[in-house]
């Protein structure tokens, strides 16, 4: 099943948090954006990470991130 998380360009909409939630049960996570100016923060048992270029699935070992 394909899941797409799309925002309405209103800034912090929680897209990174939702993506991280779905990433655990996904095979591939793809992040697309035109630049690195927007980021998303992931808090997990490793700590707190502000990601700008990497997909939210990067902390899940079984996930391929593009």
C-alpha cells in the first residue's frame, strides 16, 4: 500500500512526525522538497534530531530511505 503525506504549505503541520510513525511499518520512505530550508524534528530513544535533508525513516534499520 502506498501512503503519501502531503501538506498545505502552512509551515509546521506535523508531517515529519506522521512520516516517522508510518516509517516503522514501511519498506521505503521518500522525501522530496525543493530545498533544505524546512526541517522536521524527530525525538526517539537516540535523542532529539533536527533533519533537513534526510527522510524521517532514517532511524528505522529495515527501511530504505530516498
